[in-house]
């Protein structure tokens, strides 16, 4: 979510929609796919196809979400915002969200952008060109490239109208991404100033470690049912 003038329609939390979206932009169908995570209990996590490259989490969003989350992170020394220049550009692929309702696409780009070494994108496809073009840019420069890109805007619009529910122009939910980079679990949220480290993790434990953070976030708004979790899994 963002308050800027430019707004897209929101993406439905639907693996079929997300898969058609990424396959149309340059991810081969045989490489990776999004799958539903039906619950955060261990036995349900075990049902998710492995290996998991990233986790997308959709949750209720309000104007107080940022300040509440920042307060939690300040209170917990394990949750350390990483150095912007070093991590965002050299280690963690991160971009800011400057388009309203684009959080689904931002989450997808965070998921794929930090797994390019494990995904063989179609050469000269949109995603191949986008990640190569923005590799050495800062998060705001990457956001500017995305905001001006008509091809991505059109692809997002098609995906936003492909779901089972009618796309609304205003929503109260927000997507973020979790991924493991160099032995750390990172939360990537385009409305934040930078990635947030949630401590040690590994590719094998990414889903379980992300589930722990997600559970804590859900507990902050226990009366809401508007949550969804999807995993980006590599097809073997």
C-alpha cells in the first residue's frame, strides 16, 4: 500500500493468479510456482512443496501498522534493520513501493529477485531485463523504473482482473515477502525504509522460520481473518 497518486488494482491472494503472472513475465513453468500454505502448524507446513525459495504473507494493514511494527523491532534486539547501502544493493534485492496497491507485485519481485541464482529466467523476458537493469540501483531508483514501466503495469492489470473476486480499487490488506539470504531470514516490505533481519535461518528452514514471524504478526490482530500465506517453491 502507498499514498502516492498512481494506483494499480490489487492482486488476489491466489496461487493460480500469481503463477500465470510470473510465467507471463519470464519464469518458465517448469522452474517455480506459488502454492497455498493452508496453516502454520508443522504438519501443514510439511505439505508445502520443497524447496521453498520465498514466502508471501497478506495481512490486514492500517495506518498504525508501520509504527506498531517499528516499536516491536526496537523492543526486540534480534530484529535489526540491515545497513541500507551494503545489504540492499549488494546482498538483499529490495525495492520501495511508490505505487498504490502494488504490494503484490512488489512481493513477487522481492521473492524472485532474491532467488535469481536458482531460477533460470527466459532470456530477454521482462523479468530478465528488469533484474539486470536494476541490479545496481538503490531501492528508490528501482521503484522509479517499475513505476514508469508500462509492460509491468499492463501485466499487473491483467493479473488483478484474473482472480475469483472482483478487484477493488481500495483494499485494507498488504503483501510482504520473507526470504533467506546468507543464513538470515529477511522481511521485505516495500513500505518500509529497508529490509528487516529476523535472525538466523537456512533455505531448509525458511518456511518454518517465516511461519514463526507470521504467527507473531497474526497475534497482533487476533480478531481478523484476513490473512493469507503462499510459498514460492522450486519444482524438482
